[in-house]
């Protein structure tokens, strides 16, 4: 799967990294797998799409559906977590901005979303700095 994620417990951050061809099924599977874990409530989220070469999307309606699913998994009563998306390519950036808009319009959505061209901008939005490495990376 070209989308993998890990949890940085020290930063209370869920990091998802996509590469190659990213499909809507990959994104929905990640959304359900990670955010149905209630122990991650309140964690910030970083989705790095900087290595995505192509997005396999049957229709833009899937972006709206993803925003609905994501908002439904937000903890009741809100929280202080944020979502930062890194999208360096124009097409991915545009789709991420579309997702940001749909997410903000969802009833019950409590996670502010920011879309950025660089990892450093995204980390700043989340209130973090430094490198992001998967576990066991050297």
C-alpha cells in the first residue's frame, strides 16, 4: 500500500506518508484504521503527499465523502488537534484544498485543516519542528 502511517507518541502526532499512486481506497482505509482508534483522540495529524506521483480518484465526490467520514470520527465535544497536509504538486494541492473546504463544512468537524507546500510549514502549523521519521528509521 503506498500510504502508511505511524504514531509519534512523544509529539502526540499521527504521521501518514503516501508515495507513488495513491487511491481513494488507500485513504479511506487509513482513515478508518487510524482514527477509529480512540486512544488517538486529540492527536495532531500530518499527511505527507510530497512523494505522490498520481492520485487514482474515481470522482471528486469521494473527497466530500472522505470529509464526511473524517468528521464523523472526530471526538465529541471537539478537541485541540489539527490536520496538516503537505502537497507539493499542483493537482494534489488542489485536491487537498478541496478536502480542507469540505472538512470545514461538515457538521461535527472539530479538526482545523491546513494545506502546505513544505513539511516545515506543516509542522509549524501543528506546533512542531524537527525531523519526522518512521519508527526504526536511521
